[in-house]
C-alpha cells in the first residue's frame, strides 16, 4: 500500500486529488487549516474506499506547523511515496499598491510553503524513490499585470521544484500547471466549462494518469487548460 500526503486537501484541487488517490488505493495524510472539512473528508474516504486516512491541522506558512505535521505523518505511516504540494492562495493587485503583509503572505504560503513542505518529507521520499507533484500554475512562466505577487510566487515555486529535482535525482518532481479551475480560489465554486474553467477532478485525473507511467519516465511539467 502506498502513502500520499496532500496539502490544501480541505477544498478544491487538493480535495479532488485526495479522493482520486483513495480510489487508487493510496493511504492518505491530509493537511489544511480547516480541520472540520478534513475530518468529514477522511470519514467519507475511509468508508468509501477502505484506505487509512490520517489528517491534521497544517499551516504551510509556518515552519513549526509543517515540521509538526510531517513528524506525525512519518510516525503514523513510517514513510511516504507521494507528496502533492498543492496548498495555495490567490493574490491580486498592482505591485506598487500591494501591502507588505499581502506580499509576505502570498510568498509565505505559495513559495516558502512548497519549499518547507518538500524539505520536511524529502528524506523519506528519497528513501522510497518517491514522487512530488507541485501545483504551481499556468502563470509560472508568464506575466499578468494586477497579479504580480501571485505570479512571482508561482515562478519562484517553479524554480524551487526544478532545483529540488536537479539536487535529488532519486525523486521524481512534476510541476502541474493548470489553467483556471472551478474552486474556492475564485470565491465560491460554480463556474462553467464554457467560461474557461476545468473541474478539480480534471486535475486529479491528470495526476493519476501521470502516476501510472513507468518509474523511469519523468514528466517534468504539464501545462493544461479547459477547451470548449
Ligand atoms: O483553491 P481552493 P484551489 N496552509 O481555495 C489550502 C493553484 N491553482 O484548489 O487551509 C495550508 O479551493 C486551503 O485549505 P484551508 C493554487 O494556486 C489554482 O484552486 O483549510 N493549507 C484549501 O484546501 C493552489 O496552489 C487555479 O483554507 C492552506 C486549498 O489550500 C492550488 O491550485 C489555477 C493554506 C485551496 O483550495 C489549489 O488551489 C492555477 C495554508 N496556509 C493554480 N492556505 C484555479 N483554481 O484556477 C490555503 O493556475 N490552504
């Protein structure tokens, strides 16, 4: 039985990824701040798929929280085979109008959150020759005025992902770069494919397909979006 860690598992893409992995037979360690949502999801997935689901509070913007979460997960499962570093927040606004707090917050979650989560699980992932999927964005090589802080956070997490890969060839790092996905990222879900949105399940199914490739095949990144 393989073990997967999913950050930002309470909603949106992370939640859909957790369900798809459970269906595929992975034991799960789920992290996010909304512990009530994680509890409900864990109960649902255990009942439906019979897999082991551990969940705990996780704030990827804080070192102590990530270290504590990783310690508990490794104690619970003994090691991990897959890490899905998905937790992230949006941030709009012109760079010259953005507050210090907002700039620091988006970098803490989207960039440093990825770095500290991968770092915490890396020894185990290396031991198991595992896989890390980092959810960055289609924007991770592009420029979008009025979203500069978010864009910079995703360019930086792309750079972290590729540097981790270069430094750790035993682990496979996949950068997932979705276009728009119908999640809480845009307020409340309910957007349509005709408006250019994918479903969170589309991202999850793409990841499952990638995980089914032979061990020696590395897909470094996937840029994908909705068509209609
Ligand atoms: O968004 P949403 P998505 N510590 O808001 C968690 C990227 N992306 O699923 O802590 C730990 O439904 C939050 O949980 P909670 C995007 O940048 C999206 O769309 O309980 N967890 C929730 O589970 C992000 O990296 C689109 O509030 C934290 C989850 O993150 C990823 O996809 C397009 C946290 C967010 O769920 C998932 O976002 C694109 C923290 N400090 C890239 N802060 C898109 N939706 O269109 C938040 O290119 N979370």
